[in-house]
């Protein structure tokens, strides 16, 4: 299997875990209070960023509609204490960037 495809499949698995963790909360404050799920979500976001950084430039050039730079930047956002405090930024990532990324990766894998 192509290394890029393996990375994309891994990213989908991380996203699936994040969706499970996030589904246990109805808002950012509640999500932040559930420290186990919140921390597990941050760890999976970091894993997504790391896997995204390993996607080849050929794949990135072929699928320019994917925000590859934004994926790599996720790791920096989640390592910023101010950004994760209160959970709002992470909540927005989960329900915005991560949801979009899932759709984009599914599209790539189907093509």
C-alpha cells in the first residue's frame, strides 16, 4: 500500500476516535471538564498533524483543496496552553477543521 494512503487511513482512525470522545459532550466547557476525553482528543490531533506532515508533496500537490498547512499547524495550536484552556479552540477544531478533513480524506481515498 502507498505510504500516503497508509497515512490517510491513520488520520481517519484518529478522527474516528476524536468523534467518539467529542460525542460525550454537548459543548466546549463540558468537553474541557472531561479531562480524559479532552486530553485524548488533543493527543489524536497531534497524531493527525504528524501524519499530515508525512504526506508527500506529490499527494499534497494533487489534492490542493486540502488545507495541508493547516493540518500541520494543528500541533502548534494544541501545544499552546492559552489556546486549549477552556476547550473552546479544541472544540472548534473538532467540529470544523477535523470534520472537513475527514470529508476530504474520504474523497481522496475513493478516487
